[in-house]
């Protein structure tokens, strides 16, 4: 840092790319179902990001974030799959980063899916079989210095159900009528329908949770 006394943390990881993307990784190859976050600051001279499911330098996934340029380019946010050194974009959205500004990038990875947020705002999501396990990493394409700080990795033992197919033993129904509906052949097209005159509860038996987060999409049927 140019002025360590002006920083809340005078220590950070510095990365520089020379002709090819620079990648560093920590952890073990068998890490799975984890939430990963890092603070990142770029100069605007190249894309920056984080990586996960890292197997080796030629096989990993990366969040690649381009800078917003004065030329009018908005920049892109991409989720890349790298296999044997060949890159494929599996998800993309628009919006570049501002140079010399710190951002918090985080990803929730496991069981064939990944969700990416920037400063708490969802920006990318994808399903891909390779999003299963691997180390967590830092990524930059900038020939100038990219700063990284405050890296965190937390294991997740989660459970997800899109109700497109039965999951034996996953649920206990307490009251009301519960019906699984499959609205199409695409994954995630199903839903669970509940009706009750009093209380109706569905208890998830597939996971034992402590300090957990839960999210569900809820809609009300048209009144008859």
C-alpha cells in the first residue's frame, strides 16, 4: 500500500498478470459446498476477480470482472469455466468496476451450481456439473497491481429442492394438503402447492441446521 497508515488493514495480497491470467489458490481439492468471499481492488487496466473449484492452473472456475472504461464500455461480469486452459463463458451480465475502489466479491458454490454477489447484490448464477469441489482462489488479468484482502471461506452443508422431482425422506407434512407440481421438463420448473383451512407446515428432514440461512420463493394462488 502507498499509505499504510491510511488503511484499516495495512496488509493485503498483491497480484500482477504478465501476458496470461494470474491465479493463486488455497485449500484442498476436495473442498465442496462452501461460501467464499474476498475484497478486491483493481486499477482499471484489466479484469479482476475470484476463482473457485480450482483443480490446477488449467482447470477452475473464475468470476472475471472487467473495468468500466471512459470510452463508454460498461464492462462485463462473467463466470468462466476453464478446462485444460480453454475458457468458456457460462454466465454473463453487464456492469464494470471503478478503478481504485474496493469491492466485496462472494460466491456460494456446490452441488453443480454457483451464485455470485458483489457488495451483497446478486450478479451471476449458473448451473454446471463441474461446480462441485476444489480450492478457492484469487484471479487477475491486470498487468498493474490488483489488491486482495479479507478472504473468507465457510463450509456449507445445505439442502435445495426445486420440486421438479421427489426427494425421498426429505419432507414431513404437518397439516394441510401439499402437492408437488411439475410444470415442464426444464430443471427448476416444478413447485410445491399448499392449501389449508388452518396451519400447514412442511418440515425439512434432509439437513440438520445450525446458524443457517433459508430462502424460498413464495406466491399466492388466485382467489377462487
